[in-house]
């Protein structure tokens, strides 16, 4: 893998998350004999504004930011009280994992990723992993 590849970034918009985000190159993978580059959104993308000030615009309503790893999408889902996170609060504030019995976050089972063929630019495999919660 060349050092240039380590700096590769894929920018995207997720209508489920109601926001733009980015994924960073993580590794080269093989998908049923097809070479691909795996891109993964870093934890910083979903970090609380105190950890990542760039996320201030995603606090809805303004100045009401949730903990790291949680995203309030109510305003773009017609007011439905929806909070999104990665399953088992993967990469979220550790307090969510310890406060709720049965949470066992794991990279292998709960990480979102994109596997892109470097020759064609085609997406050959992806996993969008989300957990839906109800805001109160």
C-alpha cells in the first residue's frame, strides 16, 4: 500500500443519518476474488462537539449535543423522536456501554465500511450498521 493511499478520503452524504460524513482508508481487502480498498468512518465523525468542534452543526436543536456516538435525526424525520448510533454503541461514549446491560460493541460486527475496487471505483461490498433508539 502506498503512503498516498493512507491519506485517501471518501466523502458522502447519508440520508439515513441526515448528514454528510467521510471515511478513511483502512486496509486492502479481497471480496470474492476482487481487490478492494476498505474505507471506514473514524470515531471523530460521530464525536460530541467537545471532542470534535466540526460537529457543532449536527447538534439538533442547536446547543443540545448528545454524547459521542449518538445523533439526533428527529428534525429530518418529520419530528419522529429518533436517535441513531452504531450497534451496541460501538465507538460511542463508553458510559452508554457500561450503563446498559448486554452491550458488547465489536469492530467486526458493528463497524460501518465501504469496500471500493481501486480499478473501477465501484463499490463491491458495504455495511451500514445502525442502531435506532427513541428520544424522550
